[in-house]
């Protein structure tokens, strides 16, 4: 059941009606309704993996309770590592088993040894990368005494399986989301309206931009030998916009759905293409994952008193593992490694906090220095996206090489102009709203202006939207 499907719209309306109606009669039923709806939502993807989700959640629930009772540091550490190994073993088996077997076989083949790994098709449970990280952060926080173990199983199981987040995040923390499950949610009209606006913004990004851009990107990348450099540059720009609109559009819908149910979910994007260096980019892109990797991987690896070289080494390791988290493919690993190399000079020179806050704050036009910094950062991330979006290394290098081999042939570019203008218009809207959570946060506009904008966007979606229930890219990870 995709967010951009009629079945989800029917499901969401039914859940909202039951949820808010039952809340008036039985306040404690809220979490039970969330849990039942989440399991129904997940089960409609594949009922076979619902048992895996329940089992994994039960293990984390019991380990956290045991950590709450344990006092000895040795026992607490043993409980923590048993849970970490359990979760990573499940994730590793379902997501990486075949990849590692094939990689080992390829490596041995370089030395003349022929190995035929056992062929076994392993279906990837949807959302496992996201809910595994959510559960792990909870158990680690309980071990480090940042949160108390949750004793209410309905609240905890609902927190893990929350249907708004389970497919592709945001990867919310127990410190921010679990307390909201412990409290009764009261209907907040302003929050409900805000959620509706954010969902509308998400559908605009997904249906009008991401799903219309994807066929063009696939065509240009697949047939790059037939196009000139200018067309390839347009294709690379479209690829950067496609992945941004697809994933940030998903996050807007997920966060908006949470608001409809009375939850405040952490932001996952903060206008990342206005970043002035790669460090700021990762503070604005997939925020829930980047902060998770920082707090639960990079900082522990560096230790309490890291040297500059140790920080530099582990920043590259962390980004490489970030690429591996995205999927069992060497292109993703290289994409992460490339970002680690981008980040390395700033880490070594301690310049990764140069740009904090809103770009060109209080000004409509950025300075020349800011413009240059944003352009270079966008260029670097766009080059990396070629490896992320390409089907192979050969294709990725071919796309980039074509820019210089045949820069300009005077081809017909008219087919790209409507979407090119649309992307630039979206970026302009986001620039004007860059101090907000999302570009359609216009609650202070006059009512007539607000409704005029809403109606215009709905018309744009209905007329230009690519309706076909295309899967969100990040649900594959």
C-alpha cells in the first residue's frame, strides 16, 4: 500500500475516523488503534514478514526491561551487545547475505578460483533498515540511561511499527517519539491543518516532479551515448532533483500523517540544496539518518578523546557504511565513500561547523561567496548522485565522461524545458520559505491567498501529476 495510492487514502481516512472517535470514549485505545493499523498496513505489503517485525520488537522490549533491572556493568554490556548482534544479524542476513556471497566469489575469481555460490533468493522485508535502526537506538539509549525502558508493550510496539514511519522513516528516536505514545493525544486543529498542508507539499513533489523526472533521467542515463554534454548536464540536474523530490516528498507525507494523528515527528529535510558545504548538506539531508550515524556510530568509534587523524579516518568509514546501509551494491558504497572524501578536509581542518543557520538570513539575495559555496556543494552532490542513480559504474562514468567528450551538439532541448522551469520554480519557492519547516508552511498568509495557493497546487497535481502508484525510491532501502 503506497502513500500515493487510492487504497492508502481510504485506509488513512478510516484510521483517522476510528482513532479520533475512539479517543473521546477510550483515551487508552489510541495506541492500540495505532498498533492495529500499523500491523494491518505492514501486513498488506507482505504478511510473511509481520512475524519477523513482532519477534524483533519483542526481543528489544525484553532486553530493555532486563537492562532496567541490571546493575552490573558487565551484565548491562552483555545485554546490549546481544541485542545489537541480534538486530544486525537479521538485517545482514535479509539485506546483505547474497551480496557478500557474490562479492567473495568475485574476489576469489580474481585469483583464478571458480566459485559458484549457492543460489538463494532472499526477499528484503520492507522497512527493515529503518525499524532496525529505530529499535537499536532505543536499546542503546536505555543502556546509556538516556531513557527509561518502556513497560507498556502496546506503546512500544506501536512506536516501532508506526505506519507513518515504518517504510522509509524518518528514523525517530525514543527520546522524542516514545514520550508522545505515553501521553494522550488531543485533537489539535492547527496541527491537523499543518499536517494536511505538508501532505499536499509531499504529493506535489512526488507526483508532479519526481515521477515525471524519473523517465527522463532513466532515458538520458541509459542512452547517454546518444546525447551531448548539455543534455547530460540537464539529466544530472534532473537526477538530483528527482531523488530529492521523491524522498523529501515521502518524508513530508510521513510527517504530515503523523501530525494528523497528533504526533510531532522530527524533520528529515531542511532545504539541503541551499547548503554551503558538504557538512551543512548532511545536516539538512536525511537528517534522521545522518544524526543517527553521528551519535551511534561515528562518536563511539572515535572514542572520548579522538585525534584529528582518527576523526578523519572514521568520518570516511561512517560515510562508507552509510552507503552500504542504502543497499547491497558497490555503487552505493562508493557514493558513501565519495561523500566521506568530500567531508574529510573539513574534518581535518575543523571547518565542518563553518555554516550554521539559514543561508542569507534576513536577505533575499545571497552574497557572491554564499552563491559560489552553494553551487560547488550542489555540483559535488550531483556528481555523487550519478553513481547512486546509475545502473552500473560503467554507466556512471560514461554519463560523466560524455559531458566532456561531446559538450554541445545543438540538439532539441525543448522537451526538457517545462520540467526544468518547474524545478527552478520549486527551488525559488523553497528559497523564499527556507526558514520554515517546508515550503508550503503558509499559515500566516491571508485566508484568500492560502486557499488560492492550495487550489492552484491541487489543480497542478491533477493536471500534471504522474498517477500510476510509482514506488517511493527509499522504500527499497
